[in-house]
């Protein structure tokens, strides 16, 4: 049996002409609205109402939020300037800058011109996709081919809602996701296949920046076991066996034989949004089920260093509130195998022994069955987050309960994410942590060392464990620099393009979170569904499968004005995904990895 790993089409993107000044301003305005508003206002079914913030008709006519040529009469700008939107908790994390407000004002004053479309990228026959992969494999040594896997961004290219300026974020996100799942000491960039080499310069366009290859050995992955876990969760796999196309069958068989894999090519956007959260994140990172095991792997001994914290072997800080917790929080740092190991201690509201000024020397279960030497001054906590340097300098993450057992997401009454990076306010391990710690460790100010309510021996222990700012701040900066150096290597080559060469890496959005939000929060309309089924004309999808079939699959809404479905419904598995069920009606056979 042969498989189709990529259902979406390959897109040839020709370089667009230089943007007209009005188009450039509209593009900038779109970027501001997408960054700050799209998470809540993305069309039917979205949290902030049914309007789409990137739909100009919605803004100007249906909802009256923008009055072209008149910024002073535009409710959208008024809410941004008066800071009633975005909501307070979101503004605290990603504030709208004065420069961004000015972009919106100028765009409205200039007439609120339409946002540039992402069209102009022609479909290319699917045989060319496999031809590129096949011809690339032929340039590789036979003994290396089994370790090669491929990622595609063609479905993103083919979406008219995605602009060329958005695409570097997807490429950077793929690189960061891969390297954040690595146990190897060096950053390994995914390599773009050179389309000019395989298709010829007359047809190459920008194909070289849409299909990427990796060697799984560069990330310490097992080409068989771990990749099978990825494929087992993949909702877009279908086979060619019922299609009458000998050329596709032949190409498919050749690529399978050369890689010794049933499915060596998958969608990059799905991988970015899915492999960075449980269960795949835990599987690919091989994160153990308990913090004690992780600490042994990283040569970390917190109980021993609590008793003997000389030389900042264990350095703590406590503060009243953090970006994710409404209660006080404690963090501690200790050296580890590849840099630093950080652990937080978080508390539910009303926890009796959760006030750190009174109980700064916990946790009470730190020594297991042994008595705690400062039991009267020890806190009881409800969970925490662990952050450690990977061998390549990026960070790994683990959420735990009070006993140190690994959990997939933090309890909502302990921690939450106003940006909804995971699709909900829940803090999900991996993905949410990457979004929050986009520049590594976050600076903080301790309030325990000089303000604890303990005395005598316990006070002296607090002085040992909670160093002054002059000691702690350089440790935080050291760890941040280690992460930022690795991040620069990982995403800089993909973001510093097209006039952005001189922009500091800190000024770019965190790529994985951006892609995950776009992938999970933005709803799919008929055009997007058709694109993902390799159909250029959405009406052809209706004609080929029929209204009755769409209704049976619960997709009749796509034929209605502004009709959409959620990405989660599209990908949800119950033996097969909804995407595979609809593809089956087009002659493809769902392919399920066992």
C-alpha cells in the first residue's frame, strides 16, 4: 500500500512586487490587529463575538468599529488608545505600543485600505512535491536516507489569509520546535530543499523555503520508535491506493523505499502546534513521570543543597505575584548538567501554609520520610514548573503536582494563561512555557530575604537560601544569555530576512506560540478546507462530494455565509479524523499508524 503524507498542494510563490505605500500601511495594521486581537476575534464561534478582526467588511460595515478617513470616530482605535481593549490581563503580557497605536491611526486616516491578500501563489501538481523529495533523496547516501524526514509549509502558502510576511514565523517556529525537542549539544537547523536544483529556475519560485528536511540523528531521535509516535497522532495521513494515478503511485513507492518509512513527510504547522504539548512533547523529550528521576538525570540534589547551600548551590527568591499566578510564588535555582535547573513552587488560593513570608523554608515534603529541619517554617505547595537548560542551550519544561509527579497542565486555580496559547487559559506543559519564557528566565525581585516573619536559626537559613539581588540577578542574566545565544542560532536565520536583518531577536514575536494560536484558534472556512484537500476552487469541493455528504459529516455550515469549523474538530480522532473522513469521499483512504 502506498501512502499520501501530504494532502495539501505544493505552492509556487513568486516574489511580489514592492508594496505600494498604502498596501504597506495596511499590512502593518493587519499585523498589529493579528498580534493583539485575533486570539479573541477570529470569526464565528470565537470568544469575543462572531466578527473577524481581519475582515475589513466586519470592521467598517457590519460592526462599525472603523470609520475610514476618521480615526476620531473609530471605536476600534478609541478602545486601544483608552486601554479598554485588549483586556487588562492580556495588555500586561503583550501591551499595544504607542507605535502600534499610531499605525492603526494612520491606516484609518488614510482610508482603511484593504489588507493585502496572500494570493498570487499558483497550485502545483502533487507529483512535483514527491519529485522534489525523491530527487533530493537520490543525492543522499543510501545509508543515511532512513534517517531523513520532511516537513512542508505548502498548506500555509496556499492559504490566502497568510501573507508572505507571516511565513518567516512558521519557518522559525519549526526550527525552534525541533531544537526544543533535542537532546543533542548543537543547534541543528532544518534545511530547505533547493527547488531550483530539482524543478528548474523557471518553476522554482520560493519552493526552497517551503519544504524542509531533517536528519533525526541531529536531535537524538530514534528514527523508528519516536517518529512512529509522531505519525500515530497525525490526523492528515491518507493513502493513494484508490486513486488512478500511476505516476503518484510510483513516486510514493520510491520515496517510501528510500526512507524505509511509511510516512516521512508531514505538515510543519501541525507538528509545531502538536509536538510542543503533551502527550507528544513528553514522548519526544523523554520526560520522566517524576521530578526525582529528572533531577537524578541532571545531577541535581535539592535536599542536599538545601542543607548545604554554599556558593549559591541553591538560590531562592519569593514574590507576591507572577505573570501566571495570582498567589505568591517561590523560585529556586541550582546548577545542573547542562547549565541551570529552576523549580517554582505555586499555591492555590487560601492555602494555610502558603504564605511565603511566614513559611519560606519548605516544602514540608522536601526530605520525603525524613523530618524537615524547619518544619514549623516550611510551606505546603500545590504544584510547580521546572525549567532546565538542554544540551544545546534551549530550555526543557515540566509541570508537576505537589508530590513531584508530572502533569500535562497546571490547575487553573493555581496558574493560568491570559494569552490562551494552548487554545484555553490552561497552562499546558511545553507550549505555554515556551510562550511565557520566550527570552529565557524572566527577571524578578525577591521580597522574602528582607521581609520574612521568621527569627533565629530559621532567619539565618533564609539569609543563606535567599541571596541579595546583587547575587541573584547575575545568575538570572547568565542563564538568560545561555538561552538567548541558542535562540539566536535557532531562529535568527529564518527571521532576519526581507529587511529585518538588523532587528534584535527580542523584538520578534515568539514563533511557536504565534503558530500554535493561528493553528488552533483560527477557524476554517470553506476556502481553507478546500486548500487542505488539494482543491483550488472551493465550489469544486461542494460539487465533488455533494451537499448531502457535507451534511452527514456535520460540515453543512461551510456552505453558509461566514460558515466555519474549528481546527480541533477538523483534526479530532475517533478512529479517523474529520479531515480523513472528508478526504475519503474524494477517493483517498485514511491511513492510520498502528
